[in-house]
């Protein structure tokens, strides 16, 4: 796109032009999908908020009818970029996964400072009941809370989810700050529709961060945290705890409290380095 022409009077249309011919305008409703129109409308509202220096943003389900790729971009615009870092954001959404992903994106510290509520009706009743979250959504926060109550298996389950999320964030961090001559991240999958092999990804990230020629922000802390969770080999703690804590097996030995704490602490440090 080259420019946007907003409707300023009744019956006018939202017009757009493209860089191939910036003087020729098209009706945006005839060119864009519903999701793209919503993204453009959101961008216009956000730009207006910045221009008028309004301290508050209030949205009612802004990601409805928007695909996953653009949902991620909206999350990053609101919570990662610097445009709205000093503003209060009130966000009402229907999608639990967007809600959950937002708590991972903003990191442990910001998630701990946020307020979250669930609005729903009880069975057989029509009035809305407001519930504050009984447990945080951020995986690192959950892992620490469960560790504090002595629920080590569930703490490790949340720790693994946290590591999966943080490895993805570390990958983006590496891609953003690495030198052009640095090697690419390479990982394995068991099948095209299967997730990345987590240990392979974590080990590869550690190796590439360590060998990078760039001055990557918090590089040493990221390497240290990944080294702690990887341990010396896959069949020994702490790494084996990520698998044993996730899968249901009978006659498991008791999880060592100190080792579980070391895992959670390493994830907290990794989260801080990437937030």
C-alpha cells in the first residue's frame, strides 16, 4: 500500500492506493478481505490514540475474524512494541487461546502485574458471573506457584510449556539481533505436522547464541539459562524431568525439590532475558 484516504463525509468510501501507482485509488471494501479491513480499522484507531496521546486503550474482541498470523502481529503491536508501553490497555476477548498467548508474550513480570477476569454464566442461570483467575495463565508464573505448593509434577508440566514458548521467543530474538554471517537455527521434526523436537531446538539455540558474532542483548544470560535446563545429557536431570513431569507413568521416583527449583529458576531467568 502507498496511502489510505479516510471517508470524511456521508456515503464516502475508504480508499487505498498501491505503490505501483500511488495516484490511483481503489475502494478498500472491494480489494481487502474482512480480516484485512478489520486490521486496517484497528491500525487507524491505534494511530488516532497515539496522535491524541490518550492514556487508555479499550477494545471489545479486536481479533474477531482475523487469522492467526495477524493476531500475533496485533499482540506484538499492543504489548511488545513501544507505542503503548505507558498506556493502560483494557481488552475483552472471546478466544481463550489469544488470551493465553498474550500472557506468554508479555512475560512473567508483566503478566504478574496484569489483572484478568473471566465472565461467564453458571449452568441453569442467566446472569453473568465475574471470576478472577484462580491461577495465572503465564506458564513460568504457574510453574513457580505450583512449586510453592509442593505440586512438583504439575510444576514441571507448566515448566515444559514455558520452555516451549520461551524457545520460540529466543528464536525470534536470535533472528532479530544475530549477525548476517551467523548460522541459521536448524531443528528436527518427527513428521511435517508435528512440533519441533524441544531438546534439539533448545540445544541448537544455545549453540547458535554461543557462536554468534553479534552483540545480542542478554546473550550470556540466555546461554546460561538454556545450559541449566539442558543439563549434561537427555537421560539425566534436569532434562529428564521435563519428560517425566509431563507424561503419566506409574512408580515414578519422587522429584527432587532442589532440581525442580533450579528448573523453574532457570526459566524465570530466561523469561527475564527475553522480555
